[in-house]
C-alpha cells in the first residue's frame, strides 16, 4: 500500500471499542438504532494488522462472521496461523489493498453490518482513503456501522513537525524503519538539547519525545514513518465519510458524548449553542486539544425516540470486568476529578459485583438509592469509561465458549515464548479482556491443580519459563529462582486465585 510501513510488523493489541457489543452500546447511548446482536452479523476490519484483535472477536462471537483485510502478507499469514491453531473457523483474512477489495466480486467481501478502521485512516495517502470510502459505500449494508479511530487536529498541531522530520529522515535513509526511528530521535533530541527555537518555543516537545522514547519502536515506525500521515479535523473526517453515505453517530469514548463530562462548565454554553453537530464536535476538540478520536458512523441512521432509546438501553446487559479488590473512588475527566456519592455508587457496585445486570435493573437500583435517572446513566458511562463494567452479549448465558477456551489456551502456551499476546477472548462480553503475564503463566497449573499450594505453582512457573529460555522480571531485572522469589510469585498466585480467576470464569474466558 503506497507509502505505508511494510518492513516492521505492527504491534499486537486489542481495543474494546471495536467489539460489536460496545458499538451497539455507543449507538444506543447516541440515540441511534444499533446493530442487531441477536441475529447473524457480518463484521469487517480494514487494516487488521496481525489479526490478533479480529481473531479474539471471532472467538468471542462464534455466531458472527469476521473478515480481516490487510495488504501485508506477513500480517495475514500470522493471523491465519493463529486462527487455525485455535480452531477459530468463523474468520477469514484477505491479503489485498482496499481498492482491490472494493472492486472484488467475492461475496465474502460484501454485505457487512459493521466495519472497523483502527489506526489506518490518517496514516494512508488520500487515494487510499478514497478507496476506503468506496469499499464502505459498496460493501456496507444500509443501517450498518463504521468505527474509525484516527489522529486529530488541533491536538497534533505542535507534534506534526516531529512526524515531518522523521518522515524526511526516512526518505533519505536506506536503513530499516526501526533504525530510522533511532536516527530521527537522535536528531530531535539534539534540537532539544541545543535549545533550538523549535524546542524552546514549543515547550511540550521535550515531554512528548520523552514519552515516545518509552514506546515500542515498531509502533513508532507505524505511527510516524508513513508517507500518508495526516492528522484531520473532525469536520474534515465527517465530510469525507459523507461521500460514503455515512452519518456521524457519536464517539466510542462514551463520556465524550456528554458535554457535562467533557467540557468545563464555563465553556459548555458555546458548545451547546453550536449551529450543527460538526461545529459542536470541533469546538469540543479545541477545548480539550484533542489528538485522537474514536468515532462511529452509520449508513442510514434510524433515530430512536427517547422512549425507544430508554427501552433499548434497559435491555443491554452489563458485566463487572474489574480485576482488583478495590473499585475506583474517583474518576479523572477533561472537566476535572469526579467523586460519585458513596451511597448511590455503592448500590450500583453491589448489584453488579457478582452478577450481570441489565441497564433497566441498574437504573431501578439507582432510583431506589435516590438518584435521578440521568445521573445514574452518567455514572454507568463513567464506570464503562473507567473499565469497571462493559456491555455483555444479550445471550451471554448461552453463547458457545469453546472457541474462546481454545484460543486462550493457545495464548497461554505462547506466553512462555514471548509476552506479546496480552488479551483473552471473553465470550460473555463478545469482546476481550487484558490478562497480566504472571496470570497467563500460572493459570494452567492453577486450573489443573486447584488444591496445590501457591509455592508449588510458583516453582512450576519458574521451571516452565526456564525450559523455554524465559524468566520472570522485576523492574527490568531477571528474578532468580530463590525461596524469596518463589514466595513473591506465590503471593501473586493467591491473588490470582482469589480475584482474577473467578472473574475470568464469570466472563467465559476459561472453563468453570
């Protein structure tokens, strides 16, 4: 694909906003009919990278069909290999460009209900963006949703010169993309060190370079060494997607749809007085200096009446996905820190602590605790935003969990070789959950030997890693197999048994 990095594999990751259940929630909260999760659904990810996220979603939603498209043959081969190894059969990967996919007569490359474009749209040249629009226009069904995450202005305005310098360095280099990043960083840091006007008149540059220095170089190569890199204003993106018959629905960062949560009080008036939705979103981006958006569009919006919107929300199931003992007491938002009233907050958390609740049940609990319904809704969105709860599949009790169990077993096996695959499929959610390295290592023995002492599980974990040439690390240092180290790992085993393993089971990630 013209101008896009191909000599470095893309990083592995998962993004909850791409899950059909999350996109359904986004639509309903925004007052638009969402994808029907109770019937077969076809889903396509454009620029799926190494396919990890697509395979996770396919395993967690075994009754839906998934397609991943990527131009990089190494990515596609890896994605197919993972799906085949785990026996995830409801996903197919295509090694092709977006234009060829749009022109294809293959029936599997058409009639989609949902499309996702993560980290692609502002990294490709305008011609490729036009091919994306063509694919959406021709292959997305009426009523279908599109998720698009991309770099946004004005937040990228001061950092755009960094990308430009890196790109100019790349065009003059015969070295690979990782070496280009190293060379460009040396050059940029020299500009900072010697107090160039660029650095002194843009005081945030040094802090940004410091943050970038801690990031994965493969990610940085894909982020910065692309000929088509171009951050966009929300109004530009809206206009472009209108060419594909798409209408803006809202942000998948749900609190950003609530002016009270994302705009300081003294600026809320100018946002509410905006003449249209494009200007409203643009003003919000200026107010918070937005640099990354997660937007949802629909092809043919079906607006919900307030009554229907409340009914749809009442039917959505929510599951507790919090993996530690103590729930957050405060939430950090663009408007500042929020601390919910303890009584009402505790009532909601108590209800959802050990069982899945519908939106209607949670609204009723909030009312009983003395909360107004709009306030309960806002609190639930805060909990989703903080990763305390997530929407679940409507058939969460009946969904087939076998593909997720197979995939997660494969991920645990792969962890002894490398710590790259850091998420498990969670079929109750129709999504995925993050899983720490230590848990992936000890889980097989904990499940097989539920009565074994934690110290024994810890010893087995050290042995398994050692046999694979790996080791536990703390603060970058190898953790030797000493009685003290075994004791430390044994404490983590106990914590895993008490807190995270029960949550994994409740979300369908491992057998009960």
